C-alpha cells in the first residue's frame, strides 16, 4: 500500500484542484506546496493519469521545498475526452497542454519531470521552449524522435530491429499489452482482471510486486476517468514521431535521466541514448526498477529529483 492510503483505499493526498483550458479542452490539474517555491511539473506517460504520480513522491517533493503540479492529459482521468477521428492530435499537442497548465497557474519556468511519454514531452519542451524549462528529468523514457510505434509493430510481427534501432519492448510486455484493455461492459472487476497482469510485467521481475498497491492505483484511475478507454487515443497520437534526437543537442537545461535496469518497455539502452544526446546529462540507473513507480521507490525517486532541481531551485 502507498503510505498515503488508508486501509480502505479511500484516503489520498489532496491539493488545490483546478480545470485549465487548452485548445478548447479542459485539463484537470492539482497543485501542492507553497506557490512561492520553485515549481515542479510532473508529466505522466501515455494512457496514464496525473494521480499516478504517487502521493509519496509528491509529499517528499513538497517537504523538500517544491511547488508540485500534476495533471491529467487530455483523454485521461477528469480531463476532456476527444473524438480522435474528428479531431486528431499529436504529442506536440500534448506538450502544448503542458504549457497551458503552466500558463494558467502563472508558472513562468518549471522543473519538468516526465515519465515515459512524459519524458518525451519534457524533452520536446526543453527544445522548443527552453525559456520555460529550468531543469529536465526524463524518467523511464526514450530519446525525442524515436519511432516507437514502428518498432513495436515490427516486434509484434516477429521482425528483428532495424540496424541501429533501440531495442523494442519485451515479448512478455507486448503480449500483456494486447490483453490489457477489456470490453467496456466488463466493468471494474473485468478491468482490474485485465490490467493487473500488465502491471506485473511492467513492474519487472526483481522488486517485490505488491498486487494490492497496483489494484488500488488502477481502481482509482478507473473510477475517476470520464471514459477509461479514451486513453487508447494516446497510441494514435504517438504513432507519428515528434522532433528528432539530434535536436536534443540544443538543450541548455540541466538534464537528469532516471531509468530502471529492468524496464521492459524501454530497455536501458533507451536511457543511455537519451543521456548521450542531452549535453551534460547525468544518467542514473535504478537497480531492479521496471516501467512503473512503485511506492517502495518513492524515497529514491523523490531524492534524485530534489537533488537535481536544487541546482537551480529559483
């Protein structure tokens, strides 16, 4: 169980909630800490909600003197859902949403911390809006410009990676992903039954797997979502690569690359490539971590972020 949850899974850390407008959509945001403290923008990955940044991480960042903001991407959680066929969007649009959150909250510059797709969004912001990014933390992610969708498609077809291509997700993860979204009529229990095997694979084989922790996170996400299946649109949004890895050479924000040694989605070679492309980036590999943020790692992850953002905590 996460430290902030009661035994009945109903007690969570509560911040200052606000709906923010972006491109005609409403984005749910939640803010913690002193508004005068340096801002940390937490950007979650594809198909994930802002609340999947553990309350334990948020608590530690706030205790370390940070103003913390987390939010739901469009098509997740309490944010607006989109008819993708009628109104398609890209990862660049998701990055614009992040800027809209900063603008609405009056944050001129933020320490941007992005997980998975959020890491790519953070990298894109550091390239296109360097004046808004104090520091960059790319967590469990891959380099900007990587054609992940094509690599996954080749892997699912049994084709080998192209020469020089970063390794694809593991076969176990690909199989779990295929089965991870039940039909809408499955209800909460059907949803949990489909999702928990995916979380087990994403978590990795080394650290102890706390099924109840993941069950509580997935239940909360399901119950607060306007439409749990709308998040599938992120796969369409991510099908077109955005930016290029070469553009990362222009990034001036101090960069930290955090990654698990057991990540089945983006094996560690992705982190190494990201760190190599970002000038002066520091690479930290976390032993045993997969492609999730288990509460057992709250101290380690928050500590690394606090150390990194202390460099320019102004």
